[in-house]
């Protein structure tokens, strides 16, 4: 709910002209090229792969993420008439605020959050790599006559030059080699990273267009239902069957059923999409996740899978 209220603040500030279109555009660029890459890099450097490594759990996170993306993309291409909305819809359905909320949830419940790091490693790189591919392939201004190999080369170039992907790759390397980061530098990175969520939420609120959002209410409602209810209902029982409980299960609840990350709006806007559908999905999932996340945690605690 506090996240939703920050979005509302951004909307009101823009409506009463405390914020301008120029500010929103510059903030979008700052988030895309600086704060989100720094956030992902910083989060990944906090993961001790050698100590916390669990191959089965990491593989489950990656497979669940991949299947969520692949199935949603195929169905979206089949059933969504306005093809320019496919990229935003798919991204909104699968891309959770895993890096931010995962650590906070687990720390609040268990006092430490070692399992959130593995979940981040298994899901967040795939989130962002596929987001770049999908947003390039489904871009409204893309030449639909472009051949397969040309599309592949454009996607690869987009991945190689995307600041968010670069932040993830550098963070993964730093995590694997346990790169020593001086305390002063680490605190500076943490300060920059801490700008991401509030600034992104304010930008979403400021860029929110009520009329256009209402025009997308059908698609955004479907995306929110898939994000908060359908994906958790499919994959969480499978996780329990594989023996994942407590911290591991909480991390999966966040990965599968938390809000659509504000970074998805920033990426959509910076990659040639309108962003209205993404903003609408972010608003809906942020509001309703206050109830659905509580529901999933209550259910699995009542069943004895969360201590």
C-alpha cells in the first residue's frame, strides 16, 4: 500500500504541475541508464553463491520464469488483437519486483534473507534478458518485414547494449569472483540504488494517463490476474511438492506473485513503447498485491509449509 500511495503522489504532483513532462522524461532516462543497473549490480554482489548455492532451487526458479514468459508470450500473440500491446502485456504478466521485495519479505519474516539471493540469480537475469528481446521484437515501430536473422541480430545488439543487462552481467561476475568492494563504495552504490523504487513509482504516477489506462482496463486486469493469482497457483504447489518451504517458499511467492516491477514501465518507455498499459498493470498489481500476497502467505502458513 505504501508503494501505491507513492504512485498516487506522483500522479497528484504531475496533475498540479509540481512535475513537468521534461522532468518525467529525464527521470525515465536516469532510472534506465543509472539507478536500475546500479540496483541490480548491488543486489547481485550481496549474493554469496558459494555458501548459499542450491542447484535444484536455482533451476526451479529459472524454469518457472522461462515457462511463465514463453507460455504468456505465445498466448498473447495468439489472442491480443492490437499487436503493439503484446510486448507490454507479456512483460507485465511475468516481471516481478523480486530483487526489491524478496529481500524485504524474507528479512521481515525470518530475520535474514540468504534465499532471496538465489531466487534473484535464478529469475532476475531472465526477467531482463527476455524483456529486452520481447520489447524489441514487439516494438510498435519495428519493421514487420524484417527477416528472422535480422530480428535476432537486433535483439542481440539490444541485449549487449542495454544498461540493465550490463548491470546484471557485471553483478554476476562480481558475485562469482567475490569482488571486494570497499565500504565507502558499497554505501555509495546502495544510496544510488535506493533512489530506484521511489523515483520509479513517482514517474509511473506522473506518467499515468487515466483515460488511456481505462482503455486498457481489460488487458491490464487480465495481466494482473495472471501475475498475482494464476502463476502462483500453478507453480507454488509444484514448489511444495519439490520440498521448498520457509525462506525458499517465501522467495518463490514474491517471485511469482508480487507486483509488476516499476522497472518494466521504465524499460518499455525507453524502448519505443507507449507505456500506458504497463503503467496500468503496475498500478493494479501494486494495489491488489496487498491482498493477494497476504492470501498466499496465509494459505501456505496454514498448511504448515511456512514456519
